[in-house]
C-alpha cells in the first residue's frame, strides 16, 4: 500500500512564483514561502521557529562569507575599479566587445570545468570588471554610448558569465548536480559512475560555447548597425535633451 501524499506543501511553489511575478522583495517572498510551506505541511508555530532557529545557528557564518567580499569589491569600485577597467580595455585597439566576451566565455567555462566556480560571478567579476570593459571597448570605437546600449551590453556580459558557469561546471566530477544525478539514477536501479556523467557534459559544453560564442561574435555587427555613422552621438544628444526637458518640467 502506498500512503496518500499531501500535495499542500507545494503551495510554496505558487507563492514564490506569484511573489517574483509581482516583483515583491525577494527576501520577503522567500520568508513567506517558507512559512506557508511549513503551515501546509502541518508544522505548528513552535516547530517553525525551532527549524528557523536551527537553520540560523548552522549558517550564521554564511553572511560573513558573502558580505565581506562584497564590501571589498565596493571599496575597490569607490576607488575607481570600473574606470580603470574601462581605460585599460580602451588602450587595446584590437579589442572589441564581441571578442572580449568570447574570450571571457572560454575562460569561464574552462575554470568552471576544473571546479574554480568562484573566479567569476556577477558581483565580483561582471559588474565591476567585465561589463565596464565591454562598454569601454564599444566607447573606443563609437564614443559615448546611449543608455539602452549600455544596459544591453551589461545583459550580454551577465549572460556570458551564466552560460560559461552553467555548462562548464557540469564537467567537474565533484559538482553537486552530478552527485545528485548519480544518486537519483542509483535509486532507480541504474548504476553509473560520476566520471561518465561529467564526460558526457563535455559535448554539451562545447555546443554551448559555439552557440553563445557565435551570438557574442555578432555583437560587434549589432553595434556597428545601431551606432555606426555617428548614430551613437545623435542618440546620446537626444537622450540629454530629453533629460534636460524633464528637469525643466519639474
């Protein structure tokens, strides 16, 4: 006999989806989701508080691990890290935005494949270094960039880091997802070695590099189409005029 399984705890999935769609504070959404799931699972208030307290005690050092590097990065940015990154890439005449992102994609995948997943990331690499360098490479050729192009280049930089990490770490044999897959298959009666799962991640990683690398290679063509022929200066001037009118209207 298979006992009936209550599906009410899955209400937390709906809560977290609704919270993110409505763009509520992520921390608040996660807290409400945890409480809603616990109540749906039949936990009383005392047990919920006990679980939250136990989790806090076990991970009380985690905020220091996360916040200390962010403080260091913020201090570096305050002293001109972004400006130095832009100036350095601008001094390399052969550097383009597309080439820079392709090189970073290769480096990110290779380092993630050997387990060095912390070398990159949005807060410590994309925001202070990669995105400013991508903008600097474009500014060297086209001058001041419109805000929409800046945001697009930042999105491309973040996407490059995501793709490199996601498909690169699947090659690392000690990656948590590989261990999870091996355990799941073993419970289903399928014996497989972690090294075999990691090796089968290599073709996927290569395909991801080719596809995303081709997309990043086309970024240079996109910039030329949108900003070439003095269009960048015209759009920047139009943005400044619009901003000036908005200030005057206030």
